[in-house]
């Protein structure tokens, strides 16, 4: 009898289990999406700097993080051209951290990124979300080379996520 009550209590006390389901992030897919969007996007590679204390709080069971948090940041690097990452890109930006329920996008300051930035007038926004699209920390040379290939019309997204492919 005590065992049955204990089991019933545990079942009643347990809440529903939730999980976030995302497609694997893929810079080639992000490139194609940005290229077909009516908004203007800039693909950049360089160092992101911001105050990490401003990121949404992802600790604990509460879901009190705002759906989006805008953080002043600075990006220093190069934007993508047909010749590679050759145009100097050094500007203040907005880092937008998006949350989907209790899951929030994060970033690491003073880290090398490949990022897809939305351009609005003279402002740039880099968005990070819990699924990892549009911003790629510490990209490999293979990923950067693929972005140049995409810029030149050879962006085979069907090859699958290039972050996970092994070199042959």
C-alpha cells in the first residue's frame, strides 16, 4: 500500500517533459535562405565582443527570460565577397539573443564567428537562437571556403550540414 502511494505521488509530482527539436545548423542552408530573403543580409567572419552578463539568464527551472534580448556588441572582421572574406567589417552591432521557452541562444565574447547579419539601414543585427543557425563560433577553413563557393553560385545545400562532414 505504501509503495502504491509513493508511486502515485511521484507520478503526480512529475511534470511534463519538454525538449527542443531543431534541424542541424548548416551555414550553406543559411546562405541560401539569406540570398532568397527580401531583407538585406551580410555574411561576416571575425571577432564578436560584448558584455556576457547581458545574455538572458538560462539557469534554473523558471521561464522568465524575455523572448528576445538585444545586447550592444562590436564586430571586427571581414564581410564576404566573391574573392572571400575581403571587405573590412568593423562596426557596433546589436546581438539579439532569442529564447524559445526555457531555451535561449548564447554567444561567447572575444570569439571568432561566421555570422549572417541582418542589415537595416546602417544598423546590423546578429541573432543567436537555441538551434544555432546564423552564427557559427570558431568556423573551420572548410566552412569559410564553402561560404565563398556559395557566394560564387556553388552552394550545394543537399550535401548536408558542412559542419559535420568529415574530410576525405
